[in-house]
C-alpha cells in the first residue's frame, strides 16, 4: 500500500514539511508519481514501528529488573 506525503504525515503524526525533508535526506524512500507528488510505501514504517516497539519492550524489561544485592556490603551489627 502506498501513501501520499499528507497521508504519511497523518500516519506518523508529523508535519508534512518534516516528511518532505526526510524524503530529500533519503531517510524515507519515496517514488515520484509524475504529478509532483511522492508515493511512499507504508510497509517501511510498519517494520520500523515494530522494531521500535520491541526495543521499547526490551528497555522496559531492563528497567524493571531488580537491583542485585552487593556482596561487598557487610552487615556491621
């Protein structure tokens, strides 16, 4: 499925100017449609969003791990 710049901006919750800038930079792959508009594959974002979701889950797991007790601390009592 292909999206226009406007549809891509709505999908990613970004301004259209940012999408255009990312296309020029090469961060987003797009094909010109011949009418001065670009068509952008929605699939490239789905993969990226899935990877970001997995990364966030891994970070959350890391932060949720309990802190191990330090063996070097001695009870002074």
